[in-house]
C-alpha cells in the first residue's frame, strides 16, 4: 500500500511540473552531445530559452544537431516574451568611401534543428531594431546561413511575432540554408517597409524552402508574402502553400506565396494559394495570388490559386475552382510529374479538402522500404528509415568502404553525404543508396 501511495504522489508531482507555466528563465539541456546519433534535446521551455541565449551569444552550433522532444507552451498569454534565436547584423563599412564593403557581425544558427513534428505555441517573439546599423531580423530564428537546416517544426495559432525590418514567423533573414517540412499559424505584426513573410522575411544566396505552409495572419507593408516576403539571389521555394491571410492595405509587392522575387536562379514551383491577399493596386504594383512582383529572370512554374474572380493567370500561374482544387487530380498536378510524391489528397480532412503535403498525412510518407532478410529500410529526403527496430536493438550504418558512420537506436538516421550504405540490425543486413 505504501508503494502504491508513493507512486501516486510521484505521478502527481510530474503532472504539476508538466503543467507549470514557463517563468521566462533559461536552463541548460542535460541530454545529448550534439552529434547526429545523440542530438542535444530540448525537452522544455527553459531549454528553448537557453538555446536562444547560446546562439545570440555567438554559438552557431555548426555541424551540431538539436531536437525538440515535446510540444512547448511559452506562456505568451502570461506576458512572457522571447527574443529571436540569434541576431542579424549586416551593415556597410563606414570607412569605405565607395560604400560597397559589407561587414557581417550576425549571430547565425548553422546547425540542424529537428522540430520532430512538435509544436511551439503561445510564444510571443518581439524585436524591433533601434540601432540603424543593426537590422536584427525578427522570427523564431533571427537569421540562418549556409549549412543550417530547420525542419519538421510547427508554430501554433497562439504565436505572435512583433517586429520591424525583416519579420517572419520562423526566420527573419535566410542568407542560405534550408527550411523543410515546417508550418506556422502565427499572427505577424510587422512595421517593416521591406520584407514580411508568413514563414521567412527575406531569403537570399541559394536558400531553400520546401514542403512548408502558412495558415496564420501576416500584417505588413511592402514586399509581403505568405511564405516569403522577398526572395532573391538563386532561392528555391518549392512545394509550399498558403491558406492564411496576407494584409498590406497601404503597401506594394504583395503575394500569396512571395511578395517579391528577384535575380537569375530564383525559382517558385509546385505551390498553391487559397488564402486571402488584402492589398490595393497602385502605380507600383497590384496584389497577386502567387508572386506580387517577379523580375523576368525569376522562374515561376506549376503554381495554382483558388479562383475568386480577383486575380488573373500569368506565366506558370493557373487558376482553379474549388471543385478542381479539391479533386483527386490536383495532387498529381502539384507533383508536376516528379517521382517524389510531395502532395497528397486531404484524406484526413486536415485542410478542408484541399491538397496537403505528404508529411501532414504521415511524417514518413514517401518512404519506399526494401526488405533484405526481414530488415526493411527506406530513404527519404537524405535520411535512412529503418522499419520496426526491436527494443534494445543496435542500428549500425556503414559506408560502402566499411567505415562505421552511425551506431545507435534511432529508426531515422540523417546522412550528410550521398552514397551507398550498409545497414545492420542484430544479424540482419540491408544495402541502401542515398
């Protein structure tokens, strides 16, 4: 009887601890070494605050792995606020008479952040730059650069992001890196005159955004988009959709997916918009369902919008009725003949019948398993998936030359290089190509 009472007491303490509101303090994580096999684990709100402090202080986590283990409630409705993770500070050297030398003192995140399909909600992110040399960048991440990967992350509907220049819910400025399989239901209030995005304010230098969506409200001025405010210098925005509201009543360059896109190599493909775009037509621009303003060097292809009688088709942009958008043929159109089935029908009514991304139906959707001696392995998005790993079993991955590259118990192993690998679990072996 004493034992049962003690267990009940311990359970009660755990429940109380789990439900306690975040008080704004930071606490170092205690699990993981930052390797791919053993990522740093963010298990609570204080760990996320610690992560923010570390990056903003200059720790880029380059080559390191961080994983979110639980849904987080950041107590925004109790007045708690959080600064962005990192700091964007790129400016012109005042000693250069030509004004063409840029100094970059930004505090970038350069590692891999795996949201693990968890949700950060009730978070109020606020930063408005007061120093004209410090742009800042406002979003969950202030800025990313080459080598950064943020994936499998959601921002819930109680998220509020308040900023000035370069405001997006997930990232302020992307000077490189990848955002993959993420979404946001945030409300964004930006006083920016340049760059407000549902997900990212500005993408640059070959940044990639793939298989993401926005379902919140973005309030901005100029260069406002549901996914990205401004995309430039070879960016790729693919397999994304907007179902949120984009408000820029007094601004220009406003689009359902991207506000403005510039430069050779920038691509917008396989995207759709069913959201509201509120902006007035002016002598500079008129609102558009996909890209508000696109230079002739920008590629826009295989994109669609829900016809409400307000917008016209353009090169690479086609209108569809609600019936057509919800038909079985629409995911096939969005996949654009690709072997990767990124789009699926909304079989679970997650999106009111409109097409969804495959990971929304099933995070491991699209993995094709091949069996060798009862070991089933598959590949998707640069990761090896091992099916039904027994409890206590050790998974090992070797290069084709025999070097051990992973050892652990994970069923999903991210690979940093393409090639042929050998996977073993106990006495079972399979070969897979990335």
